[in-house]
């Protein structure tokens, strides 16, 4: 079964709101083996809606938005015209509207009662969270579902009304997805390295590369008749990839890299602190945006100025003067200082030039030293990044996490 | 001029990522008076792309995604087939690829060089942030632009290449936008307070409210034939608003709140450091993501654990035991400790419970203490936030910045 989504409303087209509804519907439908073939956002003009309705591709068309009581909401009219039917007032929808106004103690206007007027060929999906009813149409072998655009009203109707009805109709073709998080290897080299696996993927299984800042997510998708077979085939491919690039696989689920680190360190009962300069708190924020970070993360010295590198981390003025703040010597003293002062098992330290200012011929913008270590073992490496300020900050943090992973995998 | 957006990639259809690119493009184009008539997301299958390309409605078609070096990225092939042309290797794109690989010290593979192969009828838009070139096509009176899906690469190309070219083609009716950044006042109260100004806006000038996390941006837009008149009328409205709510206007341009703070402190030659607990580095990151932050920002103690509150900031064990880490007493000791240790003119301190864990009846999730001060004057206040973890972190940081502004305006 295939589906498509049509979202109606100028606020999406002018970028006033981000269309998160479609992503949510896509995820839910995908979990139920319904393949979304297209998402389309159109203006709340009658011609634009009519145009979208007359050019549908899928078995199921989910339409969201444009169901409010005001004049600019015209989805219902466009639907009635498209199906060539008139309006009738639906009793269940009317009672729902009255009930909502009664409990909220607001005056019921005629425009509110009109929300219970629906195209004559629809079945109403009662919207207990709002006054605009959901509507279900069957027309020339296709299903059209019209839902309010307010996210919690839409979500309730999809979960309680739409999906149960669609699942009843579904023939049992299966879809299965799995994501592998890799890092520390570029997309092209990764593709070349796993080419023998990719070239021999079982029938019906696809591999997609989703690169982002030093990480590449590999998404395996399978479509077919036999869910158990698909699952087992995809799991075999995952094992092959893990065997091929063991040092680059950080998770076999779709989670951020730093969360994979927090989970590994939580499992091992290890603590972490951070000494960061050019990343200016970003690495600490990456870690602490996750619930449960406090089981691992002790804190950080954000030693942005040289004097704070000395007072917070005990970096010597002489080392700073001789080697400069962006040097292997300084990053190692930052690491040692944090190990001494913060009482954590492991430390990550970063110092560099994020840009756009501060570069020199010897140390251009993008020169970054990162280090990771415990009292027993340390690793340090230099990065030469080429991005703009924010990308350099993000890449430095990600590379530093990869460095700590490397160390943790080696002990 | 009308435009439409086609985003390519299964990851959007299955809800793995939310399509924020389209909202961003919609906003930018709208600001330039280019009307987006449709946004469409399709699968990365050649037929789906061909189908979308053969059914376009607007003058300009912006296509994002599907330009990577791997096999699942087939936008380029689909475009060449659609236009009926072959491929040529573009010298500028090739040099860009080589330069990126050279500076990042990675091995250049044949698949990377192939990224410089483009359909023969395109003009290349050089992508300095990545290896996939942007492509500009003119075909049967329409413009087709193909851009990478990686947000920062796409944004750079839209701002530096695509919009300047499109604006040249636009008829020259004037558009003028100006943004006022307000904070510390809710949207409804703000609207009520400036209603007399809003009700008397000059002909052709519109006022929009863009609320976000304790801030409200007021966007004044004017459309008309006379650019100078528009500009002067909008400037008069800005003066009226500044006079009406002087304590809430933090900038008269569209910049983030923390950048307004950095600029004010730079002007005054003041320095800042931070003592943050529940925000975990986020406030420091907010400040240091801006170029030039080092003129103001000295550093931060991210004292996530209680023991680091003691060792990094000198908070007394007794205060922690008696009042708890989330208390006025502790936030004031954090502030005093940072003033003593970090050598900055001003300090912001934050401690609280971001959630979802850690709340109690007495101190529920969302209880946050913030403080701002110098050696001469301090302010502290308690927040009771109701969001989820990340919102609570962001709101705490924004409120703390507003608190420091209040202090700076009073001296």
C-alpha cells in the first residue's frame, strides 16, 4: 500500500512554520508498512488544492490543514468540489463541537456549528481534541483522509482512527529499516570499503548513506513479502558491515554519536570531564542535552582565554608562550589539568582556531588539537578543518568524541 | 516571480529527518517577494524525480538533495535525462573538490572527482563548503537550481549565488524589511502595548510577530514603488516602538539576543565569564558560536556535579547540603566564585533542574535559579519553566542573558 501527504497552508510555504506533521506521519506509516511516495505542501487557495487532488499517485491520500472556522480555511470546499458533492451537517460532529464549547464555557457561534458541515460522501472521524472533524472518503479505488493541521489533533486521529482502518485493508507486504552509525571514515572511502557488501545485497534491500559532520549513517531498508526473512537478511548485512569496519561502527541504531558514547561509558561505569577552548562549551552541551548525562559527565573548564587555561587547568605560561595556545603541548597540559582537577576517569581536551579570525600562515583557521585520555593512556591528534566557524566547532567536537571512542575500544 | 521546491530523499518520506531546508528557503524567498507555490518531497528513485520535474508549476524550481558521491544519489542523472544532455567535467568544480581534499588531507578517489561531472547544459555554482556543486539550468523559460541537501552548504549557495541571480531578474518593486528584537515581554502583552502604533501603520507597511523562547521578533515589511519613502516610514515606526518599550528592545536588526549582548559589552569594553550547571555548556556555546566572542567572553566553569561546584567555584559544601544545588544561595556562591576566579567584569550563573529526572515536590523539574552580576551589583531570580529538557536549557540561557541586559541598562 502506498500513501502520499498533502499539507495545506501558506504558513508552511513562507517558512513561518516547519512541517513536522509530515515527518511524524511518514514515520508512523512507515512503521506500519505503508510506503509514503510523496509529500506535497500547497497554498490554501482553492485552485492549488484542486490541482494537488487531481494529480495523486498513491492508494491513500492524507490531507492535513485548512479546516479551521475562518475564511482562509477552504479545504472542505475544495474537497466537496473535487468529489462533486454538496454539504450535509453531521450529527456526531455537531455534538462534538457543542460539547467542546460547553466544557470550555465559550459562546457557540454559527461559524462554529458550521464546522460540522461536511461533504455528503464522507465518513466523519470524530476529533475529540478539537472542533474540526476528520473526514474519510473513498473515491475511484483510493482513500482520501482530511485531518486538522494542529499536531495533537492530527496525531490522535491518525493513531486512533486512520491507521487502524488502513491496517485492516493492508495486504501483508513488509518494510524493515535499520540504521548503523559510522564515524571517522569519509563517505567515499566508506562506500569503497563496503562495496563488496553493497554489490551483493539481497534482493529488495537498499543501502543509503546519510553523511553529517564526520559521521555517516548507513540506512538499510527492505521491502518484500516476508517480514521475518527481511529482518534476518538485514541483520546479516549489518553483521557483515560490522566485521568489515569494526573500528568505525559506533551504534547499530539511529542515535547521535555523543549518546552512543554516554551509553558506552554508563555501561562501563566511567566518568568524563572536558577541557575545551575553541569549541567554547559546545562539546559539553552536546553531552548534557541528553537525559542521564549526569551519570557520566562531571563538568568542564571552558578555558577560552589564555589566563583561564592557566588558572582553571594549570597550563604553564611558558608552554603557552613557547608553543602557542593551539599546540600539542597545550592540549596535553589541558588534558592533564582536567584529569587532576575534575576527578573524572577520562578527559577530552580541545584547543584550536575556529575562525574566521585568529589564523596565521603557520597555523591557519581550522587548525585544531584534540586529545582524549585517562591517567593511564592518552591520544592526541591535529585536525586541519576547512569549514566556517560553526562547522569547525561541530567537527572538532565530533572528532574528539571519535578519538575517545578509539581509546575506549583499545582498553 | 513564483518558485517551488523539490526535496529529494527517502529519509524525509519515512520521517527520519524533518525537512527544515524547505522552511528556510521559503522564508528567504518570501523576504525577497518570491512566492513559493509548492513544496514537494519525493523518493530518491529516478522515476519519482522525473515525475516531479515533468510537472512543475513555477518560474523557478529549487531542487535539494541527492548530490552525494554514492550510488543512491541520482539527482544529477535524473536532471541530465530530463534535459536530454550528457555529462561534462567542470573545471571549477573539480578544482574545488581537489582543494577540499588537499586541505583536509584525505585521499581523493575517482568517485570524488566524478562529483565535478555535471549535465552539459548547466552553469556550476561553486560550493566552497562541500564537494557537490550547485547547478543552475535555464530551460524553456524556467530556471532549475539543484543544490546539496546538507543545510549549511545549501544555505550558503542560496544566499551567495541563487538569490542574487534571481533578484537581478525580478522587476524592481521595492521591498524593505526591518526586524526589532524584543525580550522579557510576552507576545500578547507586547501586542497590547504597541497596539496604538500597529493600528496606525502607514499604508503598505505590515507588522509580524515572530515569538521564540522568551523573545519576540517584530518584523516590519514594506512593499511599494518608492524605496526611500518605505525606508523612512519604517524607521519612524521603529523609533515609536523603541520609545514605547525601551527596556524590551535589545536590537533593531535581526540578530540573536546573545550577539546583541556581545556587541553591547564590546562597545563598553566589558568582559564576561559564566558559571553554569543545568545548562551544561549551552550558554557558553551560544556566546562562542559568534565570531569575535573572545573580545568579551573569558571562559566558563561548567560545574555539572556538586563536587565541581566546590572545586571550580568555591561553593561551600555546607551551602550545598543546607539549601541544595538549586537555590538562591548556591547560584550566588557560583557567581561570587566565578567573579573571584575568572577575572571578568561580569558573570552569569545558572543552576537548575532541566529534567526529565531530578525533580521533587518542593523543587519540580523546571526550577532554575539564574544570577548576573559584577563586583558592585548583582541580580538573581527564580524561573519556573514547564518545557522539556532542551527547551528548559535554552530558556534558562535566554532568561539569564536578559537578566544581564537589565543589569547593564541600569548602570
